[in-house]
C-alpha cells in the first residue's frame, strides 16, 4: 500500500491539473479583478508538475478569487459568484491538503 503522504501528493497534483482544465473554461467576465484571479489560478495550475507545492502558493489565488467573488456580487454576475465560490472552496481544501503532506 502506498504511503499516505504520497497519496495526498498525487491527489494534490490531480487537483492542480483540474484547475488547469477549469481555467480553460472561465466565465466570460471582464475587469481587472477577474483577470487577476484567472492569472493567479493559471500560475497555480502551472505548478502542477512540481512535487513540492508550498501552502503559501495558495495565498495569491485565494485572495484573487475572493476579490473576484466580491466583484461579481457587486456587479450582479450570479454565475461568476457561484463559479468563484466553488474555486475558493477548492483552493481552501487543497491548501489544507498541501499542509498535510
């Protein structure tokens, strides 16, 4: 049986690949806040090949996605709110996963 830490590392790499796939199908929203969130997610997803993603790597995307949620709430883009809340929840979970490895 594989070591728990190796299973967690594999799960984290798979999640980063999932972020990459999600980032190819982003909602069509405009604005600097949204562009910053998308870029932060792409940067995190590009780290998917790295075995050692630090928990601190999740901070810029978490902050950027939280700002995108607020932007979408302010502008009334309910689809964007749902999408970015989903990403935010995933990022929090993966940050905790990364800390457990």
